[in-house]
C-alpha cells in the first residue's frame, strides 16, 4: 500500500468505524425489538434531535461556553503551575504529591461545596470544568521541564546561561509537545466537568437537559444529548490535535528522523 493510500485510509477509518457501529446498533435494536425506553435506535435518536433541535442547540451552546471558560482558566493556571513545579526540583518534590492527592478527590463530590460558594448556575460549571482540566496540563508541563538533561544544563551554565535563559530557551520549548498533547486530554475532561455540574446544579446545559429528559422517560432525547456531547468533544479534540501538529510538528519530525537514522 502506498503512503498516500495509507493516509487516506487513516483519515477515513474513524468514519468507517463510526458508521459501522451505528449500523450494527440499528440492526440489533430492530432485530431484537428492543423498546426505545431501554435502548433507542440511532434513527430514533436522530428523530429526537430533529424534534428538539432548538432546545438541544441552546443547551449545547451553554455547555460549550462553560467548558471553554473553564478550559481557558485551566490552561492559564495549569501552565503557570507546571512551570513553577517543573523549574525547581525542590518545588517538584514538595507540590507534586499534593497535586496527586487533590486530583484523586472525585470532583462530583466537590460540586455541593461549589454550589455553597458560587450558587447554582454557570459559575459552578466553569469551576468544575477547570478543576478537572488543569491537572493534566500542569503535570505535562512540569514533566517536560523536568526532563531537560542535567548535562545540557551544565554545559549551558558553563557558557554563561542564567536560570531564566535555561527556562525560556530550553525548558519551555522542550515542554511544548507535552503541553499541546495535554490540551487534547484536558478539553475532554473540561466537558466532563461542565456536564457533571449541569446535572447536579444548573438550570441550563446539556447535563440539565438530560436530567429533565430522564425524569420524563424521554430516552431518545437523553441519547441525543449524549451524541451532542460526544460530537462537541470530538470537534474540540480535532481542533487541538491540528494545533498540536502545526505548533510542535518539529518534535514529531525530529523523532521520525532519529528513528530512521538509528535504523540505518
């Protein structure tokens, strides 16, 4: 298979798999006569989306705004915290276990506390999204900074480089592939946080819509909400994957060159 055909196959593979799974799903539901209130078919979910599209799109926009606000806050805090932790071995040793412990706390358990502080609505959803997404950013940036070789630092210091020079000219470029890779994970976690908050403490958003649909046994509408969340997550993931390739393509190409060079 030629390289061009392989690239086209890689681009089509997600669509082929997704369409195949939907066809199997439709066939199974029809063949076994599964009731819609148990497992609606893809066609029933699409009909529910068409029927309630105005309401779904309004709530989807609310979820998207909350997610992006929390994600933006997570980028700023995660990047600064990652630089702070990764630039000092002492700080890394002291704060990293604290971050691990904080991340181990289920964020759904923190929503009632956030409601007490911020009330019901979008602020709680934004903060919940932030709490879920900042950790992978901070950890990846800190890891990228911490993986700078000590020998390289010693050589640059002997040439007169200051600690700030090492951070700006060596550490941050080294951490960029880690940073942009973490964004793809963080954006999906931000969606999870926003939807969790909306199901528990909001009057807007896809999470709220799904809770209302569940209370009224409108199962196809619930699945339509899930499909919309999945679609938004995939779109934002693809956006950051493209940004990652554009910004840190030098790291991938360099890796491929070193592998091919080693094989030769």
